C-alpha cells in the first residue's frame, strides 16, 4: 500500500521541480532580453561568434546566463569531457575555462 501513496507524491515532487526549472529558465531569458535591450550586455549570438570558433572542434551544447553577474557560461563537449567557458557579458572577454 505504501508504494501507491509514494508514487503520486514522487510524481508531484518531480512536477514541482520541473515547473521551478522552467520558471528559472524564463527569468533568465527575460533578464538576457532586458539587459541586451538596455545595452548592458552583448547579445548571445555575438558572444557565441567569438567563442565557438576557438573551441577546436568541441561540440557546442548551449549557454547559461547569470543576470546577477552578467556572465554567460557556454557548455561544450569534447569526447566524454564537458568544457565550460565563462564570458563577461558586458565586454565579451573570456573570464575562464574549466574542463578539457
């Protein structure tokens, strides 16, 4: 009987987590849009055009944006390794890189 009680509860928890993740992505998108329109950060496409060609054939997975710091974090894969490249959204300068 416990399984039948726990399964709906687990489903509700997962649904709430997915909803919270979607809300956060929406807030991030709104922040990028607002910051870019005000000229406070460079457009993502400009950042990608600078960074992606320098990644030596690594596959580009996608970006994250932190509106508190105005930083982009671009994710790449090479072989089985994940590579993160942090970029200042205001200047377009690469701030750091982690992974191989």
